C-alpha cells in the first residue's frame, strides 16, 4: 500500500491576508496552522526527494539585501463637478416660444374615463391591440350617391377651393342635419374616439357642451362662407384658441375624415358624391386657416397663461370678483373675454369677460356668477381663494371701441354682463371721450344685485360725459331695497332702453345673459340702430357652467 502524503500549509498573516485587501471586511483572528489535505488539481504535487542542500563546509551563502516595500500608489484626485454644463452650440433651427416663467400646473391632464399607457395621454393605449386583439379599423368612408366617384382628401378635386355651388350644398346638408345635430355630433365623437383614442385626453369628460359647440362652429362657418374676411377672422381665432387644448396639426386630418363620415350618415338622401366633395373642399379651407393661425400665434404667444388668484371678493352670495396675476404679460382689449380652466375640472373651459381695462400692474379682473350645476363657476365662486392657480386661454372677442370714430356710445349691462361694459367705460376714460357721450343702463332683478353701481357712479362723478341708469326688473317699487343715489328705473332692461332715445346714431354694446342680449339687439334694431353698430359677444352661452 502506498503511503499517504500530506501537505502542511500555514495560513499567512502578512499583507496577503483578507484584512489587508481594500474593500474586504475583517474576517476576525487568523486560524492556527493546520494540516490541510490538498487535491492534485488545486496544489502541484510535491517532489519525491528534497532538493540537495549545500555541505556544511561550503562557503556561506551571502544574504540578499532586503527588498524595499513598494511605495503606495498615489490616490487620484476626483475633480469636483463643473459649476455649469459645457457650452452647447446653438441649434441650426430657430428656437420655439419662450418657456413660461411658472411651470404649468397641468400640462397633460389624462382623460377621466380613459387610461393612457404609462399615464401619458399623448400615447395611444396598446391594450386595444395587445394580447391578440386587432387594431381598430379605419374610419368608414362616406357612402356616395349617384354621380362621379370621389377619391379621398388627397385627390386633386378635394384640393380645389370651394365654389358657390359647394356652399349651397353644404348649407342644404346642414339644414337636414340640424334637427338631429345632437345625434350627428355624438356619432362624430364616437368615431374619432374609437379610431383615434389618443385624442380623447384633449376633451372634457362631459361632452354635452362640446357637442353643441361643434355644431355651432359648423353653422358659423357655413353662414360666413360668403364673407371670406369674416370667415378668416372667425377661424383664425378658433385656431389660436385650440392651442390651449393641445391640438396639433396632425389632428386635423382624422377629424375631417370622421366629420365627413358622420355628416354622410345623418344627411339622408341629400348626401351624394358632389356633397362629399364640397365638404372636403370646405374642410380643407377651414383647417388650413386654423393651422396657419395657430402656427403664427405659436411664434409669439404661449398656448395658455398661468394666473394666480390674488383677490377674491364675494359681492353677493353667488357673485365673486376675482383678481388674477398672470405669469407673464397678457394682451387684451376692454370688451374682450378669456377662456378659463380650473385645477378642479381639467379640460373644462368656460368664458368670462374682463371687468377692467388693461392695468399698468398687469392684473386682471373677472366677475363670476355661480350658476346652478355650474362646474367651473361654482368652483370659482365658492372654492377658489388667493393662491389658487388657474389657466387662461388667449383673449378673444370683437366688442371693442373704435376710439377714432367719435360716435356716442350706448351700453347695456345685465347682471355680471356689466363687467365688459365697465371695462369699456374705463378705456374711454383713459383714451379720452373726445366730446362723445356715454349712456350706461345697468340692470338686475334686485337692488342688492347692482354690486357695481357705486363704482360706476364714482366714474360718472369724475367724467361728465358718462351717465349711469340703474334698472330693476324684480317685483315691488324698490325690488328688495332702495337703490343708493336714487334714479332707479323699473322694467326689463331692453324695454326700458327702448323707452328712451333716440339711439339711431349710437354705437351700442350689450353684455349679459344671451336672452337679454338678443332681445336688446332687437329693440335697438327697431329703434333705428344699424346692425353693424350693434356689438356683443354671447359669452353667456359659452360661460354656462
């Protein structure tokens, strides 16, 4: 039997120990030498015979000088991060509009009834096509009736400008669709949300008001088709205003296809190939004007403004005067209005007139009445407070004064409709009346609701050209209380104005509920005021809610 050999290995205590290796934990005290059997693969085999040793009588072997310990490598100093990033060359393309001074409060509000991928509403949901499901089919093409075949929107025929015949066909088809406009617009939105779900985040959760606005816009475009200048002005303002929704140029194509499909479904026998071609031509003109206006506006203005509430005063239990400080200069004229979104109702915009002329300090003033079941108005009156941050769209509206005409002015303001009237009076005072007379009829149901009467009368005391006439329509001689300063008139505001005059040579401005504005315009037309001299913006229709 072969003898078993063992190798005695002594564990080291020098710099090769574990504790001497940087970054290694201390393993405790070193173990005592031990006999460790080694495998052949781990340790080379020992020679059978030891090496020859020198004889004792041989000369002594010189002792080698001690090897100096290697010097420690110098530590490399890690430089501190630079104080500023390195300079980057300027891009070859021009930069976009400047970033607002205040970061937007909600730039991408996801849909309340739609979940985007990763919370990003700009990305379409993949759940519709994942897991073996098929992607939505393209929007069905409009069924054409007898006549020449019409190709898609890219056809040469669809690229031509609309003709007088096209306008006739569009008006005729709208007359058929108008009685079922609610169903037609609901079908349109169902198509676009089904085939292009990525745009759902651009619209509010409740679509009832949005459907009404769509059809009103179609009617306005059809009625203004014979007035190219008026149509361009209306559509340009619409294109600029759509920037606040996040509308992009690429959205216009799918919207046009869904619109044509919805109109074809509800136009009945009035729809044929010629009508489809007319709609494609008109929509191409409409979209091109809106896109051009949006692109021009993007070069100089942000899509929206952040505005902090710095003043909130309840004038009546349901009327509040809000003072706002925008994050950057906000251009507007007295008599115009703005669109407003609150953080409590994302993507729900309502319209409110400015209640003061542009101020040197840049502050804005709005009058808000809380209407029944009004989402935005109730939030602004009963929930907003100093420090709340709102979003504003660009100023809009044509109810502005021409300071070069010198004509006398007649102003009717009912309820919070006195806001733009007061702004107009302030602007006239700033520019100078230049010999013109200004009569303001301020109406409400009860005396307590004439919350701006004292401020108007203070203006009248400083400017002899201004006359203020309070009007109460409620029951009783004083309608709930005496009017400060007297001079109270009774009756419905339009009819009271009709009892005075003459007004034929006046420029008239009307603000208030839509019914009052329409009735007042009728009274003034019968009094001899030319239609082009009657100015109003039906903000009441847009601000409902």
